[in-house]
C-alpha cells in the first residue's frame, strides 16, 4: 500500500522545505514538481527557443528526457542525462517558467511524468495543482500559505537576493497572480485540502504539523 501526500501553496509559503523534511523524516520519496517545470524552461532556453512560443516549446518536449532522483544532496533534476539542478533557480528561469507552465501541452506531459514517478511508492509531492489535478485522490492534501511580507522576507533570505524586499514582494505577487489566474490548472486550494498558514510558524512546527496529520489519518496502516 502506498500513500500520496499532496502539498500545494503559494511561493514562499514554506512548501518546498516542509515537503522535503517530511519526506526525509518518513523515508518517503520527495517530488518537487516546480523543478520539473523549471527543467522544461531550462531546456527551452538552452535550445534558444522562445518560452512564449507554444510550437517551439512543444518541439523541445519531443526530445526531452527528464529524471528526478532523491539523493543525500536532496532532489536532483536531470535533463537528457545532465544534472541541471544548480541551474534551475536563476532569474532567467523564474521569468520563462511562467509562460511555460501556462502551456497545456507542457502540463499534460509533466502530469503524466509526475504520476509515473508516484506509482507504487510512498511519496510527498509538492506544487500548485497536485491536490486538484495531478492526484485528486491523494491520501492527504495540504494547502500552505503565509502573509505576503513574510513570504517575501523568506524568499529574499533564501535566494541571497540583492533585490530590495519590496521588489521581491512585487515579484511574488505577480507570480501568485499568474499561478492563480491562468486557464490551465490554476493554483487553488482543493475543497478537501487542509489549510496550513505558516506566517508565524517555524519550519519544525510546520513539519511536525504535517506529520501529526499523517499519523492521525492512518495510524494503523502506515508504517512510520
Ligand atoms: O515552485 P516553483 O517556484 O519552483 O515553481 C516554478 C513554476 O512552475 C511556478 O511558476 C509555478 C509552476 N508550477 C506549476 O504551474 N505547477 C506545479 N505543480 C508546480 C509549479
């Protein structure tokens, strides 16, 4: 028996750290689906294609081989055999991943890929549409959010960002807007997702909260 934990939420809400730590602590597989969208953006840019041009993006998908591995150094992302993990968090990719994640063909391709990875294993999957589209039948769904100012401060610290915090705040607001207003799989809380507001929580408190929910849900059948 396998367990799918779906974590969705806004940028900077603490999804990635929480999901990774929960998976580590339970010995489950961890999948950051944002990295899969970033990997497509990476390849589109590498091939000199335009992220806004749907047919050029689809062309890139045709030759794309993607792999996600869990290692001691965290999740690693491979594009056509190359470990691209360290190149996925640049400002250039931040920008081009928005039009790419709006492209229907990309979403379909990646949703199939993400479902394949989750087959027959205990997994924590994190993203924007995990509880709504990718795994509507997940065993547990959590939606994470926090005040915009708190999220901006976290993002600035995390990226050792040289931008002013007000600019980081503006960028986040724009990302939230694009993520939640797009036509294809917009970011939204599934009706059966539990809300976790991390505005005044530490990472440890967030992780403990999630693990408590998993234990409560299925104490007798989940081997924790
Ligand atoms: O979580 P992140 O910042 O690495 O996500 C990168 C981009 O991919 C972001 O613009 C939202 C998008 N995304 C998505 O549309 N669906 C997902 N399941 C995960 C990320």
